[in-house]
C-alpha cells in the first residue's frame, strides 16, 4: 500500500486533535473527528417491544444505537468514507479508543482490508508518520474488554440505581466504581468521629549560642501536666552545654516520571487542581501536541527523549547535573511500549493555552526533567544539648541536583558548634499535644487510595470523584476548624508559668466530606449489595478486564460470574424495608410540647422532624444546623432550628421580614422576594442589617430592568445589557445606549441574533 495516496481519511476522537494532526500530514490526508463515542447502548424505549438492550440470557448480546447528538457527525463521516480510498482509525490508544474504532467500522461499514488502525502516544510529526508506516487492525480483545466494562457498568446502573431511588431517600444512583469510592470516604469519616484523641506534653526549647538562636526539641514526652512541670522545674538553673555534634552525608533522589494517577495527585497537592481540572488541562496539552498521551500507567521514557533530555540538562545546567535513569513500571497490566506523561519537546519550557494548561505543563516539564538529574547532596547536622539530651537538627544542601528544577533546596543552618560550648536557655516550653485523627481524603489522596486498592483505572478517577460530588454523596469541606484550648508550661528566667492557649482543630477545608445521603447510600449497599462495594471484588473485576484484553479470559465468563449473583440480590431487594434506609435517629423530646424529635434522611438530604407522621398534628420539619451531621446532631442543636422561621422586624413600608434557612443557605423573605444573607446567621441578623440587604436587593433589581415592553425586555446581565423575549437573547452592541432602545429596535436586535443550538442531554453509558 502506498501510504501517501492523495485520498486518505483519518478519523480521530476530538476536533482539536484533528487540527493538530492535519497540519503534520499535509495535502493527501483529510482528518475528521468522531467527537468521542458515536454509539451508546440502547435503552428499552429505543427498541421494538420485547427486545432487550443487553440480553443476559444469550451471551450478553448488546444493542447499540447512534447517539442522537452524533447523527450529523456520523452522516458526514459516512459521506467522507464513501469517497475515500483509505480510512485510518486514529482514536486513542486505550481500550475506549479501541472501542470507538470498532464502532466506527460497524457504523460506517468499513472494509476491514482497507481500514487501518494507527496509534501514537504523542502528537508530533515523527510519531504520526511512524504510525502511518506501521498500521494494524482493530484489536478485538481490547474491544471485548471495553464492551465488558461498559456492559457491567450499564447492568449495575440500570438494575441497582432504581433500587437506590426506591429505598434510600435522596438516593440518585449507584455505580460499580463510584460506590466503593463513597464507601472509602464514609469509613474514613467514621474513623475520625470515633477517634479518641490522647495527648502528651512535648518539650521544645530556644537556646542562644552567642547571638544565634537555636531551636531544639526533647525526645521525652509526658503524659500529665504534673510530670511535665516536674521536668521543667528540674531544669531551673541548669548549665546547658553541647554534648555531641555529629554530621552525616545524605541525599535526596528525584521522583519517578508522571503517570495518570501521580499527575492527578501532584497537581492537586502543588497546584490545588481537582482531578477533573487536571485531566481537562492535560487533554488540551496532548491534543495540541505538547505532551504525550495522558492516560498511562507506564513509567517508561523513550530512548529518543532520554537522549534529548541528556543534551538539554548538560547544556542548561552542566554535566554534574545529569544522571541517566530508567524506571520499571510496577503495574502488571502496564505496557512498556507506552510512555509516562512527558513533554514532547524537552527544550520547550512553557506551553501555549490557558493558565491551567500552562501551570500543568510546567509541573510535567520540571518533574520529567528532574528524573534525569543528579541526586541532591545533603549534609545533616545533629547537636545534642545536655542536660536531658535536647536535640537541634540542621541541614545544608551541598549540591542541589534535581532540586534545581523540582522541589525546594532550603538550608536549615546551625552555627558552628563544638563539644562543651555553653548555651543559654531563653525559654523552654512543654505544650499539650493531641494525637491527630486520620486525615480526610483530598482528591489527590483519594486517587492514591483508589489506585493502591486497584479500584477503577486512573483515567476514570476524575469522572468518579466528580460524579460523587454532583450526586450529592460528598462535598468539599469549608470549615477552617474549631478552637481548642491546650495547656502550656513555660520555663523562663527561672520561673515555670502555666497558661492556656488556643489552636485550631478539625479543619476540613478542601477535603472530601461524605454527606448524610452519601453515608446512608453506602450503609445500604454494604448491608444489601456487599458485592458491589467490596474493595477486593472491585479490584478483581479490573484485573479480569485486563485479562480479557490480554486474551486470558473469555468476556462472557467474566460477565456471567458477576451478573448472576448480583441479579439475585436485585430481585431480593423488594423485601428491603424503606424506613430502615432512612437513617432515622431519635434525639429526644421537645420539653415544651413533649413531641419526639428526630434526625432523618429526606430526598433533599438530612433534616430534623418534630412529631410523628401518625400523630394528631402533622410533624414539623427544620433544616440541619450548619456543619452538623445526622449521626452527631444533638437535641439542643435541633430545638434551636425549630425557632425558625424567625420574624426579624419590618421594612420601612411595614412589610414583615422573615429569616430562615433554605436549600441554598440562610435568607430573609419580604413578601415573595428572597434575599440571601450569607454568611450572616438567621438567628442573629438584625432588623437594621436585614433592611440594608433588602434595599440593596431592590436597587439591584431596579438596575437590572432597563426597559420593559411586555413580551420583550431590556436587562442588565453579568456580561452587559441584553434584549430578551424569555427564550432568545441578543447582546446590545457597545455603541448603542440600552436606555434609548425602543421596542422596535429591541425586536430588531432579537431577530438578527443567531438562534442558540440546543443539544439533547448526553446519554450515559
């Protein structure tokens, strides 16, 4: 076959990727995009009566339909393919990409003999030309693994989610990998709540060596304030001397190259990026040809890149900074033919794109460069100070090595000290120090835990974590923590004084905190569908998917082994008591009415209830207090919430102002107008403050409405003035004064504005 025929069609997944590739292939090649998957598993409503989307009785035969959003795209691809001599399927090199390639063959009715499958892990001229010279056919074992994953997820979603909707108030869905992720968050939260924090007194000291301050700590700890005080008292009048000075060489070794998982972890820790933001930025960098493929668990770096990195490091930093390294991939399923995530051009220090892409590129560039640089050489110094063996530690970076580009080369220098040098104690502090409970997961640490347990695949973690939050099963914490009083003893000028200081504890800002609904869902699944949330079982499924791709296991055997016991659990679920899944917890009784007070799950989340449904009066409901949870809320906290709604006062016109808490936070209400009062409390907001917020809201509403012609209005929006009829909007040009628009001119602007294309909601597979 002549690879430079003038009649070639290359099909890729994304339009951005298509543009980059087309400029490398030049005239003879037309590059088009499928914009992701073109087909999805059908729903029962898409098929003739009696037909099943997935026939579980006959080899899991699956019916696919063209995604309604892709009908036009498929039509364009069909026309182009029918006029083309050679078709090249250049979708991504993972299982999803292989699946898309197979669907394209099926839908476009491509002749397999004339259809070439090509893959490349970077979008560069050399990589694409090499792929064109070495085509292959669609790998059906990879396709079967992708189908098995998709069928499995669809069966779990379609059969288990309705059970969750019916049995757990507020439950929205249950996913095969999403559910174990929620379970991890829930179990960690319960560890934290059940943690009994013990304390010890730790001793630190500030000494002077001449005019230089030296910070030191004592290895001893004390279980009581009395024993800590006795220790400090023993040091009154002590002569402090240097008992020993030891120096030892040390080194720091650069980390391994980035994989999908470690990229998400590092971007979260160093840049504060969510997993979703990281993968979105990485996708753009890959599609524009600036980094290699971002879905990989390989630590391999190509010989070409290593040679380029060697030259670059020697030229930029000198020969001493270079150290050739290769890395072995630990994952059994990783393919060494693939590469770690790296820049396609090591000499390119910055990237084109938005701020997210630029920051992520700098991280990838510096990390990859560091892997081929020398160790940092450190000299560590430890000084022992007697009496009682205080330790002062210092560190000097002798040679920064890889720290030149990645990490921090920070000295913690101690003055030159010799044995028997005298020191003066400025102050010695014994402070009550509490053990810390396990930390809540960040997005980065959750990614690490999922990978360690073999749950899901790194390429899916961003979607999993985003889904968990959008479903309302977890949320990012906002609390800076609560103040806790700690005891402190200070020895200064020969006197031991006692004091109480405060510290912050329990901060969860930016951490993933399971909601009450998330905890209820997790408990429900653990109790009734343990197979779905069992960590080892979920990891086993991922291994079996790899085995299918490697032709070590038949697709249908894996599906049957999972589906049969799972389906039995679904059938038995009709006997589950819905009330038991509502997480009802009785807090006590209202002292005024004698009615019972409950915390329970509703379809909007946790709420408070006063009275029983079968009582003489309808029960009252109130929202949960801020930062309280179903398992921790107290009767005292609950009773306070039933004081709402609260009459704050009146407006200047005599209208009543009511304060309350709704689904979107605290607010005040005047007639039918709702005004957010965040971060103010509905219990404490004053009449004066409420009136100020009310007047500001009226002013904003008045300024928003520039003109009202009945059907057509001229309004002020976030992006400037615009005309609207309720269904169509038209921006008012900068040169036009919106206040001078009449109805005729406003209507003319609307007619000239393009109609916004509305896409049907994307089907989830």
